[in-house]
C-alpha cells in the first residue's frame, strides 16, 4: 500500500511540475517579498532610532541596548 501511494504521489508531482510555469511563480514570489518589505518598513518606521528613515539592524541594536560589537552597554 505504501509503495502504491508513493507511486501515485510521485506521478502527481511529475505532472504538477510539468504544468507549473516557474517563471511566473518566481516573479509572484519576488513581488510578494517586495510588497511585504514595504508594508513592514511602514509599520516599523516608528522605531527608527538613528533617523535614517527605515528600521534596520542598527535600530534594533539601539532598541535592545546593544553596542556595535554586540555587547551590552
């Protein structure tokens, strides 16, 4: 039974990978990542500790009370 299920799902995977347009999937994923990044930057902008207009690692270090080398102040 396990071998039969394995064969069926392998066949389904082969057919599915044949039908999928990978260029479109990758383009949608990249677009989603950029949109998500813009949304998060808008929400995290209030935590901009160094005044450069975005929330980045340096801002997180300031908020956590860490120095540039990663140790506590």
